[in-house]
């Protein structure tokens, strides 16, 4: 047991050092939106990560990954969350990570060979197309995108947005209604649509808090206009799209929450360092102010609690599966998202005007991670769902 622990600690130290030495220096290009310079440098770091064996930490060994448990990968995800590019460099970034898991669990051999293998190798990227501007994301069973059978093909028509990373993706996994008369959780299917399919159109990269992004770091509006793909592009059984999506969400929320905790730790480091350096008067650092001291202690307690809650949920998923851990998954989703918002806000306030600039990643995270309380189910839905399940046990 002690030998295994020593190996894990060595892995964590290796990843921590790699992130600080190799990835964090690229932030200046990322925050300056200098994507032309950034992407070739990121490609170099990805190749180095692969050569060091730090590739695909979330993927089973038989598919070329590191085969880490959900708990261990959670710890790794926190370390990678220290920088906006950490997950991408190790090829465990959303939405590709979730699409890899779907293709491993539900992809036919031909689908795995054509789409999964190059995705695992880092040769291509993908996107997941579910949210629609015409319908609330809080009700994923209600959508207008359809996939109608015609011979041995599906004809897909619909309008999606916040299809993250569609810019430059080789294919999309789209949720579309194939069985409109079935019960609501059995109406949609997941279908692979190559990006070069006629009728697949990226309308625009959506401007998020004033920034459209580029490549992997973007969210797109997509239209499907009579997109014809073979029936063999469907993942799993017809009408199983919602079930497949739910299977992906449990582990995905662990990844998100641990990434958010990594962001919190970076923000905490920046806040404490700046509070000691910045003087409000000669010889009087910000760190002497009681308000700052309160923020430091509150942040430390909240981050520690968030980490323990998330790792506990991950351990339960490892032991019993995501369905058994659905209370824990809902709890961490809204709790950790709230901690993230509070810690970032305190760090920015501590930095004053500098906190609003791109001299640090704080402003980027504050604008882009506000969505943490919305995507993968808004906080309010998770609170209601977990409360109903708890109250039913008392009834």
C-alpha cells in the first residue's frame, strides 16, 4: 500500500512540475488571444506529455491511456486545473474526454477505428452537440433537432448552440430526436456527424462575455440542414441517447469539479502572494487587513471541503457506479461551483484593478467559469433533485 501511495505521489509531483514548467508559460499567449502563436506551442507540449507517459489519464490502459481510477484522475484534474491549458495538453479536456468515454462504451468497432483512435492519439478533436437556443438546457429531453430515417441513412435537421470546441473539430456527436412518439427519455439518439458532411454549418463562435475564442477554446452555434449520415453512425440503440448522456455526466462532473478546485487553488495562491506583496501604505501589506485574513481563512476552508466532497463522490462512483452516487454528484455540482465563484471573486478583489486585467488568469476564469453554475444542469435543478430524493426517504 505504501509503495502504491509513493508511486501516486511521484505521479502527482511529475504532473505538477510539468504544468508549472511547460504549460503555465503559455498562458500569456492564451490570455492575449494570440492563438496563431499558441497552438503550435501547445502541440509541442502535447507531444512532450505523451513522451513522458502523461497522456490520457482518464482512459483505460487497453485504449492507450493511463488507466487511473476516478479518484486518482480527480487529483490529476485538480493539478491540471491550475492553468486553462492543463487538460488540453494531456488530452483529457472536455468535450473530447466525454466523447472518448462514449465511444469506448457504446461505439461499434468500425466507429472506434474511424473516430475514437485518432481522437485518442490527439490527431483530431470533436464536439458534443446537444443544447438548443430554442429550448432550456435544464430540460435536456425537450429538443427540436430531428434525425429521420430514409433508407439506410438519417437525415438530420436542427439548430444547436454552445457546441463547445466545434471550431476545428473533425466530428460532432449530436443529440437528435429519432423516436418522437416514445416516452420522453427514449426519444433521442446520439449520432456521429463528420464535420465535412454537407449541411453541417458552424454559424459562428458565440461571443461569451465579450470573447469568441478560437479552436478548442470556443463555443459554436451550429446548424444541421438535411445532414445525411448512415444509420451505422448511431451510437448504441435507437432512443438511448439520453441514457448514454446520463452515463457520461457522473464522471464528467467529477472532472469539472476537480478542475474548478484546481482553479481555486491557483486563485488562492495568487491572492495570498499578492496580499503579502501589495502595500496599502509604506510597510503595511494588504495581508495585515482583517478582511483579507477572513477571505484567506474562508477560502481555505471552502476549498478543502469542496475537495473532500468531490473525492468522496468519485470514490462512491468507483465502488458502486454513478447511479448510486447521484446525490453526491448533485451536491458537488452546485457546492463546488459556488466555492469557485466566491474564491475567484475574493482573489480579484484582493488584486484590485490588476484583477480585472489579463496580467493573471483570474479575469478569464471569472468570465468563463461563471457558466459553472449553469452547464451540466443549473444549480437550481440539482438542488431540487437532491432535495426531492432526500425527502422521499423520510416519507
